[in-house]
C-alpha cells in the first residue's frame, strides 16, 4: 500500500470517528435524572422541601408563620412544564397539611391543574372550628422530573396567594419559593 493510500485511509477513518462523535469530549446526553430543591432563605410563607430532594420526585410543603391565625388558604405555583410536572397525591394534585381541621367529607379542599400551573385552596367549615396558627405544613405538592428533561434550572414561581384570617377577612400574602434544579 502506498503512502498516499495509507494517508487516504487514515483521513477516512478520522472523518468517520469525528462524524460519530469520537472527537467530542462530552458525547453523553444532557438529560437530568433527579430534581434538587433548595429552600428559600427567608419569608413568612415559604415553600420548603418536605421529602425526596435529590430524587426524581420532590415533595414541597407550604409553611406559614406562627404569628398568624387563619381559617383557610389559597396559593398557586407555576413550573416549567417541559422540565417538571405535578404528581397526584391520592385523588388530588395536593395533599392536606396538618394545620387546618377540614372536618368530614365534603371537605373544602381543592387542587386545580392547568398546564404548568397549580392552584390549591382549602378552608375550615363554619365558625365552630377554631382558627389555626399557621406554623406547620399547610399543604404539600409533589413535583416530578419530566422524561428527557435537560439539566439546569427549573423555573418554579409562586402565584398570588391569600389566607382567610380568624376574623373572616382575606389577606394577600407572598409565598417565597426556593430554587429547583434538574441534575
């Protein structure tokens, strides 16, 4: 075999290797395998990790301040639907926390999913149940990594929220959200 033929074969082999990704240092995919949530640093109403951070599904809990006594709450979240989605917790897309006494069925508890947005509402029935201090889990939501989601930040945003105070008035509140990352 001549030197010219050897050079042609070597060039052809190099071209095939490069075309197949042989010359690319990061030939693996960029798909994420888990979600990691970091709690917000501050805020009276905070969405905090309740379980599963570092897995494919993260459970987040809305917690309130010990300085507020209320009868109900309404909050919402929006997540990047290309990277994550909400998971059913039994019959609903949200779970009842331990703060409110919602009584027997029918309960005033509802979670409505609309694409990447979830609205959660709950309230105690009537005036016979005393208002509750909001220093525990008000409700939980589960966020799950979407198949094929790329690694990187996952947008998670709090929507407008309100609490139904002890005196039956509503107060707008700001829910602080941490960071969610697909890794």
